[in-house]
């Protein structure tokens, strides 16, 4: 697809190993360019053959981020949205699966006029078409290519990135890990040199190398990389570990990366407007006030490793609310299976100010989460349940307050006597045909809030300070737009019984069929809210989500009472 508008492209490519922070670098660069007045799009390329990330194991792949239009995408899209304060759509993610699916569909429809459909040029052309198709009038397009140079599955994307330079102005950034060997006390640059050699074999020479390392890169190592990789020493940008990822834009700014990039494109470099960003970081790191937030999950380990990426949007939403309220959060990750073994008394030792139960699937570890949801109710600890966390809060309430002792979800126990959470009716046909990918309730959906509820007050109070594009109250109605990713729902057959026992249904779908938010009365609990949605996906530094703000504020109030 040929575009009349000619954006400039910046390709971010990985070297040595994955997981070194290409997504944060891409998001940081996008934020710095946007705050200089440029219009920026970001595209994430994932080389796996899967169509999307929807069916992948969280403990192995990390969080699945959901876009407003229902895309199930790599967590880097969430980083882009949070840093750049703008939404992206499912077209902002390209996978090998999507590319080959499109090529095969074209071949089946005689698009290639009977000739062979081949890797070159057809797969390469398809990749370029997919990069260009979502663009409108952007000044810059940052394209992050997942994995590393040298990966076989990346070759097509690297060839496409090289060919883009024939028609468009392009610059290439290699983000490369520089290991520190403790036994010799030295950073080693040889892996980066090899990564550059592999990248050059595809026809791409990096314009910049961003080094990732545990300690800052010293001048001799920096000079060595510049000489051996044929770039100016000023184009070797050191990006060592920092206390928070929100410092990365400041690191890149201090190293003059935006200025050097814009100079390469022969464009002006205005001063960025980032004072509020700096203030947020200062609040987050230096506030004298703290809150202990217990994040109770089931995907905290993968093998012997402690997994950091499964609940990344939830963790960042906690930080957004805390930083804006000038409080430092101490996020304590708790394995729900430990609660099953040790019981609720295990939580007493942690001195939690707030409890969050996030998303999840299946039966493993659910009893520990149900214990925790009930513990938060009894101990009057501010509680926020997200998606699965709402479902388990409903189960805890049904068992312990409504006296439905065997209450459960059909997902956890298909034979439960009291299925207070059940499979959504329209989902049955998909499961019968084993159609799992892309069939659940996805994307942004409206929710009508009950007036004078805790959730409606939380949205209203936050809206006085922050601008929310998903919160548009009108006369006579109060509707919010929240993102979803679920297959099971509140069972309306138990609505009257649970409401009669004291549960407040504070948010419903406009047709009245789906329970979207529940809470406990304010005179019985300071803040006990649960939502079927994923509010964490829409939280930003400049507009923290109202429910997270409400949780953290309630925690502070409890401490001061």
C-alpha cells in the first residue's frame, strides 16, 4: 500500500538477548518526540507464528495487553500507551502468524495471478504493507522488532526494515545487552560487536547503539563499541539499570538521543515539555508517605524464576495513582498458593494497607485468592478486584455472607451447586468447537454506573482533576468505557440473593444483562470494589485510573484514622 504522506521511520532492534528493554526504549523515544510537538505512531512486531498473544501462558510470555478495539497484544503496547498517553489499535501489532495468514489468503484468492507465492518478495511486501496500513499523518513511526538480530524468525522483518529505506527516511537503533563479568570486574562489549555483525549481514547498519547493562558504561568500553561498530561515539547511548522505567526517557534525553535523531532527519529539536513527568518520578521515589499494597496472583513464578511481567499494567497503575497522590507504594507480590497452604494468618504478618486481586484463569490457586478477598472484607482493608478478582470476590461474599457455602465459578468447578459465576451464554459455542483465540469478550465496552455509588463517586472526583477520554457523563446517565478480557460472568440468577445479603451492584452493561462492578456499603467497609473490567489498561501517569486512586486514597485514610 503506497502512502502519499511520507513519515520517517525509526526501527528498534534487539541484540544479544531479548527482554533488555526495547519496548521501554521505543516508548521513551515516542514520549520524547511527542512532547516536542511531533505526531508519533508505534508498531510492535512479534516474530512468533501465533496470530496474537491471546492464548499464550502468562507465566511464560508475560501480560497480554488489550487494546480498545479488542486486540490481544504483547505487553509492550501497554508500555507505549502509558508513556505516550495515547491509545493504539490491533493493527499496531504485527506477528509472523498474521503475515503468513494474509499471504496465504491472497494466494487462495488468486492475488498473485498464478505465480508462486514466495518469501521474497511476497512475505516482505506483506510486512511492509502491514507497517504502512494503520498510518495516517504521523511525523514518525517507531517500529520495534521483537527478539534479537540473528533469530531466524526475524529475518523477514529485518529485510522489510532494510527495504523501507528505499522509499522512506529511516534510522536504525540497536538495543544491546553488555554483560558485566564479576570475576574480572569488567563490562564485555564483544557480544554487542557480534550482534552488529549479524545485523549488518541483513543489510542494516545501526545508526545508534543503546547499551543495556547493570552498571554505567565506562569511556573505554563506549569508545570500543563506537570503533568496532563503525558509529560516532556520541551515537553510543548508555542506558544502565534505573530504579524505575520512568527514568529512561530522562536518560535518553540527557544523552541527546532525540537531538541526534532529529538532526539525522534534518528536523528541529524543540525543548520537550516533561516537567510533570519529572515531578511524578520525584513523588514516586521520595515521598515520605508509603502504602503496602498486596498483589495476590498465581503467575508469579516460571520454573525457578520470579516473573516480573505478568501483572505489569496493574503494577504500573498502582504507581500512577501513588505518584499522583504523592505516596511511595511498596508492592508486595503474594503467591495465592502460599495462602492456601498457610491460611489467612499468613497475611497478618505483611501489614497490608491495600489488597488487589488481578486477572487469572483456571482453578489453580483460586482458593487462596478467595481467602484473601474475604480477609480484606473482614479486616476492612481497602480492596480492588480486577476481572477474575471480581469473580472471586463475589464467590467469597456468596460463601461467607450469603451462606452459599459451596458457591463457586463454573470455570473452577463445573459441577458447583451454586454457580454464582458462570460461562457467558454466547461463549458456549466457541468452547464446543475449541475456538479459543480471539473469541472472548474483548475490547472497550460501556458500563453504566449507579449514581451515588462508591465507584461513581471515584470517577467523578478524579474527573475534576484529570481528563479521561473513556469517561463522558451525560445528563440522565453515567457511562464509562472500560476494556475487557473474559469468558465468565456474574450469574444473574443469584443477583437478588446476593443483593439481599448486602452486595451492591454498582455497574451494569447498558442492556442490563451483565454485572460489571460490585462493591460493599461504605458504612461497612472503607473501600471494597471489584470490576469485571481491566481498568489498569487505561491508567496513565497524567491520568491515573479513578479506581486505583480510590484504593490508594482509602489506604492513606485508613492509616491516618
